[in-house]
C-alpha cells in the first residue's frame, strides 16, 4: 500500500446492484432518548460513505448497531443477504464479516504489534499461527510497518497504532469496514498518515462506513455523505451536493461551523 504501489491501478467502481449494508427504518432508543429515528440508507460494494453529524447525533450508536454491540428497537439492518436484526442470527458470524476500528484504545499494550494483529484471527477464525502471521506481515508490509512487528504499541506513534489497528480489522478480508472517528484522538500531525491509508483502502476497493469530523477528507474521499441530525438522516448525497450546494439552512450552518 505504501509508495504508490497501487497508483497505477484504477479503483474498482461502485457496484450499485450489490448492497453490502442496508438500514431500513432503524430505530434505536436509550430510555426516552430516541437516538436513531427511522434511519434508512444503504452502502454499495466498493463505496465509501462518510457518516457526519454533530457530537451526540448517533454516529457511534449506528455503527454499534451494525456491529451488533447494540440491538435496534425497530427496523432492519441487512449485511448482504443477512438480516442481522433477526434474533436468530449468529452474532459471531456477522462480526467476522465486518472490520471495526474505533477512536482509541484499539491495541493491547502488553502484546506486540504482530500479536495484536493476529490475535482475533487465531482465536476467532481459528487460523494457525503461521497463516495468521503471514497474512498480518503482508498487511503490515503494505503500510511499511513490517519492521515494527515485534515492537510493543507504546513504541509507535498514535498514527502508527491506528494504522496497525486498521490492519487488524482487515485480517479476515471484511465485506465492510467501520471506522469510527479513527483520527479524532490523534495529534494533528499524525492524522494525515491514517487518512492516507483509508484512501488507499478505497482505491483497493474496500467498502467503508466512516464517522469523521475531517471534513476536507470526507469531501475528497467519500463517494457519499450521510448527515445525521436529531436522529434522522438530514442529507444523503454526493459531497458536492451535501457539502457545497446544500439548500437546507441547518446543513449549511453545520458545514460552516467547520470552516476556519
Ligand atoms: P455520536 O457518535 O454521533 O457522537 P453517540 O452515538 O455516541 O453519538 O450518542 C448518541 C446519543 O446516544 C447521545 O445522546 C448519547 O448520550 C446516547 N447514548 C449513547 N450510548 C448510550 C448508552 N449506552 N446508554 C445511554 N445513552 C447512550
Ligand atoms: Mg461517536
């Protein structure tokens, strides 16, 4: 992935006939607090969707529902052909099809980079050590981190740690990658290298749902912007339509608040 290794290959184009994720009237409440209020949208194969919205608008909750860390109160979520909101669904099988990276605390401090990346593959997928390490080293090499495989996370910068966490999420070749504010805890200097990695994954055809406050990155890298506001989808369209040409005053005010 480093050094323009993929620069000459065209990114796979979005296949609108293949829906990787589909939310259909999803409702999620915490007590009286309706966090997701009949939310519907879908993500096609190879599509990168930026999930935007003010703090507390439900971005993380939505991702947790997709990853089955939270149960929805109503509506359906489909991962490919699987209704993951069906109570009979096998949660472990669903989780194996999704790669997840959060804002912080992604790596175990007492384990080497290599063990962090291989742990889930060995424990959950039951891969043997050789297979897991071969895959992990290949992923680390692509981001120029194979030399750090035997280091502990505290020897790495925050940006390197997040890139390692993304490698771990890629171990099982997930159908969908969920990135929840993966650069929010980083020093501004380290944000770029992580976003660069996300761009490269997009170029390689990954299907990504990412919550972010990096507006210029969302504009550049996302195929589509989904904007959450008070539990509802306020906007769902191209970056140009939603970020540059929105007519809704609240939408315009939201993006203006990020202008410096
Ligand atoms: P965002 O990621 O967009 O900042 P969140 O999904 O974290 O928003 O939170 C949306 C709303 O849901 C907030 O009002 C938050 O307080 C509430 N919330 C999130 N998780 C829980 C929980 N486990 N219990 C109760 N309320 C929660
Ligand atoms: Mg959040």
